C-alpha cells in the first residue's frame, strides 16, 4: 500500500557522542521535564508561602522514584518472566524499557515519605503536594513522549491518515499512528488546563480537584490512545484491553473519586494559613490575615 501523504521519520536518536558517552534526545527531554518542573514549583511555593530550600529534596525524590519506578514497572508489568530470570538486566536502563504507570506508583509512595518529613512543619499534606506535582508531571510526560518520538518507539497501528509516520529506523515501510504525538498533545492540554485553573481559580478550587483532573486527563487519554497503539509485548496480542489500559483504569477511577471528594468536603485547594515556622517576614504581611484570600494572588 502506498501512503503518498505520510511523513517519513528517521532522525538519529543521538545528539552527539563523546567517547563512550552518548547524549540522546530522550535523555535531554526526560531531564528537562524535571528541571522545568523545579522552576514551576518555585512559583507555586512562592505564591503559597513555602520556603524554596525544601525544593531540592523534592526534586531528588521525584527524579529517583520516577526512574526506579518506571524501570521496575516495565520489568514487572510487561516482561516479568525475562527480568525475574535475569535480575541484573533490570539495572540496564540505557537499553530501554520504562513504564509510566510504574513511575506514577513509585512517585506516589516516595512523596508520602517527603510529606511525612516536611508537611507538618510547613502546613501542607499529601494531597496538597500531589495536586501541584500533577501539574508539573503533565508537562514532563509530554516531553518524555517527544523523546519517544525521537527514538522512533511506542508508535501505533498502520494508518492512511495524512499525518501517519513511516518509522524507517524501525524498518517500517507503511505509515503508523504517531501515538507519541497523540499522548504529548493530550498531556500538554492537561497541563494547560491545570495551570489555568491554578493561577486563575485557586482560591475557589476544592482540594482533590486538580489532582483528580490530572489523573482523568492523563490516564483517560492513555486509555483511548492505546486502542491505536501497537502491542508493546507479545502477551498483549489478542487482549481486548492491553496492559496499559488495564493499568490506566484504576487511575481514572481514582481521579473521578478525588473530584467528587473535593466538592463533597469543600476543603480549599490552597494552604489556608501561613505556617509560623516559615519566617517572621510572613507575619509582616498584614493582608494575609491567616487565610487564603490574603496569601494567594489571583492573576
């Protein structure tokens, strides 16, 4: 079959090499997500009166748990027989194989320990932090999918649509759905909506709403895009719902539950009072008055 309007895609995934060290687009985009997220969090913390010095341990917590969780997720969810028989292969991250669901689970666990250490002192809880992490994660997820595109990996089934990609580096001769781009657009859209809600409507939002919408947007998009994505491993052949979809369903349901929880409880999404340990300078802000209407600016 001829695809006259298809896009022939075959850029090298490598940017440059220095001796045995190779710099890849995927690596740069992956790390960029955390760096940009760091500066987004600086804005969040400044707006809600939290000190910047607790951001570094948060960055290390997120980066470490995301990489470890995503790797273990791939090894245990998609190819457990292979990796359990060859456990040392799990450490070869450079050979590829990361699962976003595994990264999400690991982050959820790691953040619990971070909140246990810093939350009480600075007057925030687990859900407060996850709501803001969700915003930054949506952007990071989009960058990672662009990295998948540069690697010519995780693409879809054959298509006759004009935006189909022929991934020549993978030996493809027919156009395939660029599902990496589908997911990247969905994640960027989710990021844009969440950022708009945070900056324009935070004083009116209820706790749980932002994170609930994040889960619905990210994993809902993942669920539907999987219908046009090629199976990632052999055992998915013939499955009505593949592993990515089965893992997405609990996250979507949790998102719906969080949105309902937010409006049922009516708790504010922002920190409702500045913590006295943050610094004496906060006490000088007479407009704060100990509630969110004073220490959150709507722009």
